[in-house]
C-alpha cells in the first residue's frame, strides 16, 4: 500500500502524539474526547452532536468493515477529526462501498492513526476533555499547539443553530431491514413537530416507524409557529455544544410546556427541557461517549446498556419539585432522565435510537406515542 503522510495530534497542555494520516491533509482544532464504542464509526462521524469535537475511538481496530451510503446520521461528517490506533489493511463487508480512509479523504476529514490511544484516553480521563489540534501532511508543531490553545472550548458555545436545518421539511423514511433497506411510511397516525438541534436520522426513522408524521423545523423556530401546526406532540432532538446559550430554544420549550402539549427530548433536548423547567446544567469532566453505558430505569429497576454522547449534564440536585427522576447512570450516578409531574413531558440523556445499537431503551419512543394517544383522548 502507498506510504501515508505524517500527522500529529497536539493537546492544549503541550502533549504531542505522532502518527500517520488516514484522511485529508490539513488542520483541525476542537475538543478532544474519547468514545468506547466498538462499531458504528461512520454513524459517530456523521452525528451532528460531534460538531467541533475530535473523536478518539478507544477500540484498537477501526475501519474493518468499511463504509457505505446508508450508515450515516446526517448529510455530512460533523466531527472535527478522528483519532484511532490501527487502520486494518483490508475492509471487508457485503455492504461496504468504500474503505474508511477513502471516505475520510472524500469528506475532507483530518484523521490520524498509529498512536497510543490508551495513553491519550488516560490523559483525557485524568485531566478532562481538552482542546487539541490535528495536523496532517505538512507538520508544524508550534502552529498546532497554538491552534489547540486558541480553541475556546465548548462551554458557552451555541452550536445547535449552526448544525440545524435552514428550513422545515417532512420526513417519512422508516428503519432499515436486511434485504429491503429503509422503508417508507404508509399510514401515519400522529403529527409530531421535531426541533432540529442536530437531529440524527435514526431518531426520525424510529418515530416514523411508529406512525408519526414528522415535520422537522429549524432550531430557532418560535413556539407560536409550532403550535400553529397543531401537532400531537413535539420532539426535542440531540445536538452539539452548550445548552445554556440556546435561549431561543429554552423560551420556546417553556411556551410549549405551558400549552400542555406532549414533549419528548433526547440528549441536548433533555438538557434544554431541564433548563426550561428551572434546573441547571453543568460541563462534565470528560463526558459520556460510547455504546456500553449502564443506565437504570428507576420505575422498573431494570438495568440497560445504552449509547451515550454528551459533554454536559443536567444537575440532578437542581431539579425542581415538579420533575421526577426516571433514569440514572450507573457509571457515575448522573441524571439520565426525568419526567414532569405537572405536564406531559419527559426526556432521556442517552440515545434510545442508537444505530447500530444497543436498543435497550427504544421503548421510550413507544412511551412518547402512548403519551400522545392519552393526551388526545383527554382533550
């Protein structure tokens, strides 16, 4: 195989990792995080929630099954860069249309391989997620360090409006099945307006598969415009950045809560519902990123393995009396879900729509449908 160009990852604290480029040549700065998932690298790269983040995958062999046009969560790669230990020589899968390196180059993504990702992960765990710079091709250590130190970090950064759609659209694609691909909705029963703060496509597919007619609206859409559509429910999507600066979203959610409309939030949507309800959010040391996080449903006492991707969390101790804790992380006890006791609204911090998985928490989509059905019956 042809020789690869050199690449470096430089952290804000001056730590330098030298490796080889497996993507585009260039420079990328962002917050360096680690993800413990074994599969799903294409879904991770295209998840808008990773905007302005350089993703380190802790599993040592990444790229073995290649890439394909179906396994994407948005229209492009949003991760600022990719860091892996080893890129296998062969990508083999019956669905693969392009190897990972070719995909990264075509998408213009700077990526590095052949570094000690275990050492990098230990640094991030001990010191916390920190700013970093990836440089591939022509290397200048001093310039890379300056770029890492100039990156301001995600605290205070509103990225939801950056990754959101420009105009509203409808969605009718359902979940993927072997031999058939993605399906199409036939007879939707309920109208759901979904706020796009960086929505993943599989969330929309899961809702569509449950009979929801979906209208997706930009992050800054006023509540009055949503209420004018007379939806049966409102969905608050995942997304990147700090939830606190998203004052437009918090104001809209408060109006929707006062209107008594059923609401379901995931990830950033969970945090925004918390802020709209009077709680506080906080920046985590290194966040939760992976597909093996145990979460307990406090109502059933059931323990589930979940997919997670967040660097901010709702402070459990700040929840007001009208919020009931429903889920907690068994890694660190942080809040994973709550429900309003005075409004038909609930949320979850992790990802019940996880693609490729796990799917332990997908029952929350059924709960949202049931909530809309009960609300309609009581009108």
